[in-house]
C-alpha cells in the first residue's frame, strides 16, 4: 500500500560529485510517481536511477546535457502543486 503522504515529500535537486544532478526520493513508490510526473507533465526524462531497497536509496539522475533551469522549474512547480492543492498529479 502506498503511503500517500510520502508522495508529497518536498523535492530538492542536488549535485552528485560523480554523476551530476539528481533527486533523492524516500521510497520506490515516491520514485515511481515522480519519474511519471516529470515525464508526463514536464517532458523530462532521467538518465538512470538507483533503486536499492537494501540500503534504502532511491534516486533519479539526469544527463549532463539536461537544462538545469528547466529541471529546477519543474521541481518548484511539483512542490508548489502538492503544497497548494493537497493533490497528487494524475498519471497514467
């Protein structure tokens, strides 16, 4: 069962020293939801992900060619939508 409140966790972009821009997520469900929102609503694809329940690490990494400003704007928009509406994005 998905913990709906975990889907609202505030997103932050960080710069991994080895791989570049990434977003750390709190669970597999959170990662699945955010990757769907980025793709379906903002047309942003991640390059690769870490999905490791043994070490509880879930993260999306973005290619060095990604438009950093566009990624930041989409994350701000997602955070704002969650906070202001109390609703998740509808994804397929």
